[in-house]
């Protein structure tokens, strides 16, 4: 296991600040994978990351049915939602694994569906739902 950081967010503003600080770790080639139940805050956190990479307002919605959105950010961001993908073979057949070694940042919701092919240096984020507006974010950085 790599370095672990646990941080509690008590509201959306704190999540925004957390995403801002976290964004400083990211650069082209970074892969961030989210493990968290429905409604935990994956897309909300991703929205805040995307905003940190753009001066203009970018609409961020979960690509549940198309699997991936590409955002026109300063460093391109590939936002995956793999809730409806069955396994890593489907992911590879769609050619999505090519985005891992691309010029952009990959942010992946429901990464549990492609566990066997996640890059070793992926940053893992778990989110626990503690209350109406309270969330625990657990960051695990590859060692
Ligand atoms: N502190 C907080 N941090 C993040 N989200 C919060 C917080 N407090 C409340 N929320 C709310 O929780 C909800 C999180 O929904 P979001 O779509 O981000 O979840 P998700 O994990 O992407 O779900 P899904 O699995 O359906 O894609 C939003 O309505 C958001 O406003
Ligand atoms: Mg989502």
C-alpha cells in the first residue's frame, strides 16, 4: 500500500477546496480512480477538478451511457463512468486503455469494473458517506 491521506469534508465548499488542493498533484498522464457508492460525491469532486483546469465554465455530467466525456481543459481531461461497463475486456475493446498513456488526465468513476488493468501508479480515492453533507475522502498514492 502507498501513502494514505484521510480528510473529512463537511460541505460542498470544503469538497471544492479539497479538489483544488488535490488538483495540484495532477498532470498529463495522471490516472485517478474512484471507489465509492452511488451518490457519494465522485462526480461532484470531478466537477471541481475540471474547473481547476479551465478558466471558462465547463459542464460536467456523468457519462453513464457514453462511458467517457472529454473536456476542453488546459490539460485534456478524460472523465469515465464505468458503472455500465462489464469488464476490462470491454474497456480495452473500446480502445479506452489508450487514454492511460495519453497527453491528458484520466478520472475514472466505478473503476472497480476494470481493477485488473488499472495502471500501477493510479491514485485511488475512496469516498465514504458520513451524513447529509459530510463525506470522508481517502486518498491512496502509489508508493
Ligand atoms: N461534502 C460533500 N461533498 C460532495 N458531495 C456532497 C457533499 N455534501 C453533499 N453532497 C451532495 O452529494 C451528491 C453527490 O452526487 P454525485 O453525483 O457527485 O455522486 P456520485 O458518487 O458521482 O454518484 P454516481 O455513483 O451516481 O455517479 C450531490 O448531490 C452533492 O451535492
Ligand atoms: Mg457520478
